[in-house]
C-alpha cells in the first residue's frame, strides 16, 4: 500500500519509514534507479502516523509518501519519532510547532485552498517515474 499523505504543501518529497523499504516490491520500486537523486527525495526513519497504520497492523507492506516544507522536515521527523516510540519530548524542546502540522487531521489549515499545485505535481512526477522505471 502506498499512502499518499500530506502531499499538498511543501518542496521536499519524503518517504518512510525506512524499515518498510528493506525488502519487497515497494522498497525496490521506490529506491530503483536514480529516483532519489533525480527528485531530491529523502528516505526518513519515521513519519507521522496516518492511514498506513491499519495496513501495518495487518502485516501488509506499506510506505508513506509526503511532501513537506524543507525547513520543517527535521522537526516533523523528530515529532514522529517520539510518537513511534511513545515518548514525550523534553520540556522546551519544541518551542514552535511546524506550520505543516496545522494541515493534518482536521487542523486549522486542513482545507483545499492551501494546496500548492507545484507540490502535487512533484509527488505525481515522482510516482510516475517510480512506476515506469521499475519495469
């Protein structure tokens, strides 16, 4: 299952979690050829939990693809790591929540007016290249 989640705002394609790319068709397809370099995509260890979780629980291979503002990726990934490990951040570790978080799960900016056509096209082009390069 390829979960396209949080694909409307940003300039950096990320996919993960890395552990789901170690074997199988999804990992082979998404890491084929020079896709990462061509699209400047980044594999991340953790990604905020989303629709892929029900597939994960059933043992169905899955990966999430997102596009995020480059300036916010490291904070989003760190927050996702805490969620995955069910840990709490240190007091004061996060002074400002990344704006992209407001676009998730019925947040205050979770509406279609903020969707950036360029971001959606980047994700689409990446996926098309992944599919066609795998043949």
